C-alpha cells in the first residue's frame, strides 16, 4: 500500500482555485451587503 | 447659399460674444493657474527647442518618467469614467445617471486630448507620431500601435458622443438630430475601444519583466489595469461631480440636485464592487507568483501600503458610505482611491521600474510644473465648455421636446 502524502496546495494551484471560488461566493454576499441600507 | 449666408451672419457674432470671458477674470484660481500654465508653456517651448534633457531627468535607464507615468497612464485610467458610465446608461439602461453623462464624456474627451497630447512631449521625435497612422514601417504587432489607434479612435468617438451638446449650443437643429442618431453607435464603439486600450496601457509593461519589481510585474498587468480603470474612473466622476456641484451650482436644476445623493451612492457602489474584484485579482496574482519573500523590505511595505491602504480601506469606506448614505465618506473614499491609482501607476512606471538601479529617477521641478500646466489647461477647457454649452444645465426646449432618438434606441 502506498504511503500517505499531503497534497501541496501551492504546487497544485489549489489555493488559487479556492481564491476564485471564494471570490464568486463572496461577491454575491458583498453585493447583498451593499444593497442593504443601514 | 442664402441659408448658409444667413447662418454665418448669425453664428459669427454669436461666437465672438461667446469668446469673451464669463464671470470674474482676476480670481485667485485664475491667477495661480494662469501663471502655472504660462510657465508650463514656456518650459514646453524649451523642451522642443533644446531637447528632453534640458527639462527632464529622463535617461536611457529611465526613458519613461512623470509625463508618461502620470499624464498618460494615470490620466487615461482616470478618464475611464466615461466608458463605465456610458455602459451603465446606454447598455444597462441605468437612466438615473443620465444627468452626469455629458460632463463625464466631456471630461473623458478632454483628458484624452490633453494627456495623450502630453505624450507628444515625451517623444524623442514627435514628428513621427503620425507613423502608426500612415505606416512608415511602424510595427503593427507593437502594443503601442494598438494604443495609438485606440486613442485616436476613442477621441473621435467621444467627440461624436458630445457633439449634440455643441449642436445645441450653436442652435443647429438639423445637425443635432443627425448627431444624436450617431450617439449610441459612438458609445458602443467607445466602450469596445476602452476595454482594450485600458488594458493595453498595462500591456506596454509586459516586455519589461526584468525591470519591474516582482510584486508589480505579472502577465496579468493588463487585466489589473482594466479593472482598476473602472473604479479609478468612477472615483474621478465622484470628485469632479463634487467640485462641479459647488462651482457650477447655478447651472444645475433643482431636480438634478435632488438626485445627486442617489447618483453618488450608485457610483460608490459600482466602485466598491470593482475594488472587491481587483483585490481578489491582486491576491490571485500574488499567490500565483509566490511573492511572499518580497513582502519584507521597503518595496514590500510600499506594495502593502498601496493594496491595503489605498484599495482595501477606500473599498470599506465606500461600503460604509453607500450603506449609510454618507456622501462625505464616499467622497473621502473617492479621493483615497484616486491617490491609490496614482500610486499604482507610478509604482509600475517609475518607482518599481529599475528599482535596484544605482542611480534612481526623480522628476525635475520642470516636469512637475509642465504636468500641472497640462492639468490646469484641461480644467480651463472644461470650464470654458461648461460655461457655454448645455453640459450641466438643461438643453434648449427644442432639444428636450423633440423626439430623443438616443434614449429610444437605447431602450429598444
């Protein structure tokens, strides 16, 4: 059986995918936050 | 022939009357700005008579200085409000911004004329400026070829967009009708051009990979330039609107005054969303380039100051200002944002360019003086037009009452 290895999130550009997903989700919330008046 | 003679007889005395100054001449602003303009013109004559070295600190290591970095690259980013606003009004149908379309398009047109004109000051052989148009072995794969053509075409597009106001000023009804029918096409053409030349100005730096500090250089500079031009333009529209609201308040109708707060909040909202996207793009570029070790040291601090102090903080201010409808907060955010765009453009073109060179570039007082002269000349031109043509004030009855071709086509 192969040994367990951690995925290098930098080498796999995983963090960049997370950033983009974060932006796409975040922009919806950001727009809703802007549209709500205090 | 008779109509032509009659029109000439009407227009000539009218134009001579319009050439006279409106309002007080010897105001503190006129005296100070007039002195700066005159001195700037003298320096421009010296520059052309004796060469760039007589007036600037430019060199082979630093061929682009304040005139390109600020006048051209920052100035064109600031003129981005025109394409953003025309997109909002004519494509998205956001009619509530219609009252500010004319001053924004005028501002954008004058910005391109004066700042692209300032480009002539920086050319070693300014008589070659026609080469992108006539050929003469000018490289068509050069980004500058694209930028040159785009500037020319965009100035023409903005002139067509603004031309109905000129026709209203001259009382030329038939010409007004024809020009109004061209507006929508000119707007769409202008928006298309803008997306490319705003990013094209960033693309000019793609070849300088070994010269620009890694924190600012990336293959995504064109996209960052384009996105930042959106909130740069909107911020300048807010600043210009604030100043015009005070200086030209007698021209603005009570109806438009009432919508001012709504307009500013809307512009702030647009700027905040663009800045949100920009921050994520900056983070993406940073992570992609693995720039962590560059954050220490003076350039790292400058980078963090630019991104956090002049993008993140004004974005938060815009959000707070829009949510609580605090116009003062939105105005403060617009000033910080504009300063941030200036810092970003100067970082890429001057400060982080050849940042490790033993001899650094600093603009001479003459370069700063000429830059101020160009800015004040643009302000004088803007004021001249606004005081005479229906830019802030309502158009004449015949232009209001007649079928608004542009609005109908935009709705259709």
